């Protein structure tokens, strides 16, 4: 069998739900537990495990949070938020307009 079983995926999602309740972001998009930028390394590892066979779905999931962070942190450059939310994902986000450098 390749990849996680249905039971493993369910357990990973439950683990992520439990972990997200702890490693959540504050109003400045910092982890309330690690105090680093959110998504913190703990959440990143869990998301990579959960979406390892569907990295494009992970990008879609993260895009929601990036868009919220952009609205709540208008002083942070979009490029910085893109790196923060997508720079560690093994697939580049698609369908985004590129700004001229």
C-alpha cells in the first residue's frame, strides 16, 4: 500500500485539530505556543504529513490563511506573506498573478 490508510489520515486530521487548538495564531499571526510566525514549524510538519499526497490541496488550504493574514497585516509585504505561507510547501502555488519586479 502506498501512502497513509484512511484510518491514518483520519488520525492525522484529528491530531492536527488537537494541535491547531494549541498551536494557533494570535492577532499578529504569531503562534501562541511557539511564539514564532504562524504557521509555526509544528503546524508545518503536521500539514506536510497530512497533505503529503495532495500538496496542491495544502496550497489551497494555506491560501485561505494567507489571504486573512494579508487583510489583518496590511503593513507586511505580500511577497513576505507568500514566502511565509508557501515557501516551505513542495509545490508552488498556481493561478497567482506575478507582479513585475
